């Protein structure tokens, strides 16, 4: 397809639909982009009116129809207007919309998929085996060679780009989850992401797992046993990579521009610094999928839903990155 971006609307009891409509009203992406909103049409139209956005939301009938923003409702019945936060009906719908968008990407019908936030807890409570959208999409696409990258810039244009060796893993299991293969894959995908972004260099720095990167084995041996071999293997393949380095100083070095990307060992090691500098504009990009997938770097924010005050900046960034990547892949 040419210029079609899909947006799976996530949990409608959260802020996903609101930030999506606000972002589209800000007209992100190229002027010829067309957006397929995958969700509940009645709820979207009601929200469009409540927010006073006056977006022209057209029912989707085919990829050749004129217009800019279209709504596809995969489920036959509309969801109730009033649902409690994280209601099972909302969780089930969010998962169905996510799958619909992914399958259309896999069939080549969409150039990219942007996914609004879902609640892992609500989806699991509704009876599904679910770790996260990244893992769900990886399984649907039939690949395990994926990694999360979170990226964003501060108000002075200073970037952090952080790829994760592990994703949604309890902290007590991180040590066993950090394997040489996962670290090597995160390095490889982080370097490729730099090239996909058109950066002049692709210098990747790798965090240690332990404080002070293990202090030469005095504070843990995972660096010697796992991370150093992964870094050396990546370097032998021609990648510009260093590490493991102490995470408490590495993020400062990356923030000042010494490195284009960082590979963190676990979720909060990497996302804490990223959200500190780019909370409103951060983007989650799934590396390694056979299609482009981005997402705003925030959750459902049930406490903000329905109040009309949600900030669309992260969704605007997610749409912008997806459009940029899609244009470079054509």
C-alpha cells in the first residue's frame, strides 16, 4: 500500500482513543497519509464530538476511497458507552483490534501499525495469556528476533535511543533471562535501527547488568560470562559497539551524544532514563518485526480518561516515526 497507516485504538477505557484523535487533529505525518483507525466507531464519533475536534471520520469501505481518516470496526457490536476502567469487554476488544492491525500489516495492506496503550493486567484478567504488545506481535508474526527500542528527545534536541535485551521480566528473573543471544540480538537490532533512522553513525554502548558493570567480577560475573562475549561477537561482525559499561554513567554519555544507541539489560534500567528526558514525546518502536510498529511510550492512564486533558505528544511522535520509517521503506 501507499501511505496507509493503521492505528489500533487500545483500551477504550483509557486515553488511547483521545490521544489518537488529538494527534490526528494536529495533522502529523505527510499530507498524503491516510489513517485506518481500528476500533469502535460509535465510541470514536462520540469522543470526536465531546473533544470538539470535528475530524471527518469516515467508515472504511476500501483502500481506494477518498478521504484521510477512516474507521474500521472489526467487532460486529459496538461497545457500551460507559465501561469501568479495564473492563473485560474493553480488554477483549483491544486485543482483537491489535490482531486486526497486525494481520493487515502482514498482508501488506498497511505501511505501518501504531498501537495505542492497553492494560496487560486487564487483558490477563479477561482470560488471555498476555505478556505485552511486543511479545504478542512477535508471536503473531512468527518471529522471536525482536527487541523493544524506546527513543525520544528533550526540549533541546538531545536524544536517547534505548534497546532492551529483555522486556517484561520480573526483576527476580532478570539474571537468567539475560543471555548472550539476547544481548547480541539487541546490539544488532539497535545498530540497524540507527541505519534505518538515517543517522550518520551507529555507535552502540552496552550496559552492564550489575552495579559498576560488575567491578571485574567482584559484584557479579554476568558481565564476564554473558555480556562481554556478546559484545566481542558483535564487534567481530563489524558493529561499532562498546561495553559493558556502568549504567549509572553510560546514560549521561549517550545523552551528551557519545553514542547513538544504548542496549540496556532490563526494562527499568533503560526506561527510567528515557522517560526522565522524553516522558511526553517518547516512542516505543518494535525492532525486528516484518512490519513497522510504533507506540506512544505511556500507559492507559485510567485516571485521565474521559476528562479531555490527555497530552497527545507521544502519540504524535509515534505516528511521525511510523510515517518516516514507512516512507524510507518504500
